């Protein structure tokens, strides 16, 4: 049991480091800090339990916020919490074999719904300005993950890797 926790912790740290690397690859936009930090976090659901995967998503967003100069200040903490929830739910959908439902959820939740609080907190114009680049970044991140899934599935089968719940 302790070995599993240590393995998950180390794997989460390694994937978080990859998220930090992705945070340097920005998707151009007017207002947002969109980057390719989410793809490793989304991939982590294939290896980690939901809590660990959610933590990786949180760290990934915070890395992007820091590498962008924290333009939204403390609002980035709200986005980090949203990333935790989105990756956590995505991991749960993956665990329960929602093979096709999890992808539209991910695009809808991360690309359209996650900036929705800023419609009310900042302005409708901010939300509409942030939406295009965030949506494009989400689709790019999801396409990267979908392209990696067949390879990951084969490797997991070869190694007989099981993710605990």
C-alpha cells in the first residue's frame, strides 16, 4: 500500500514537471494564459488515481500562470481549482469506461465553462475575449492526448499496469 502511494506521488511529480515544460508553450490569445500544460495532466488520468491527477492539473495551471506573469493575479487560484475539478471528473469518467463521453466533457468543461466565472467577476467582454484562445488550446491539448492514448494503452497492457481507485 505504501509502495503504491509512493509510486503515485513520484509519477505525479514527474508528470507535473512535464506540465511545467508545457506551460512554456503558449497558445496566442488576447487575454488568456492558455498553454500546453494541460495535455500531461489529462494524460495522467491513464496512470494516476483521480486525486493525484487533479493535483497534477492544478500544478500545471499554476506553472502556466507563473510563466505568464500572473496577469489575473489571485484569480489564477480559482482557475487552478477549476483545473483540479475538471481533471478529477475526467479521471472518474475514464475509470468508469466512458470512452467517448469523457472527450466532449473535457472540451466543454475546460474550453467553454471554465472561464464562465469571469463573465461575472470581470466582464462579459473578458469572457468572450478569452474564449477563442482557451478553446483552441483545449482542443490542441485534447488532440495531443487522444493521439497518445493508443500507445499508452499498449504499454499499460504490456506492463500489466493497473490504476487504483
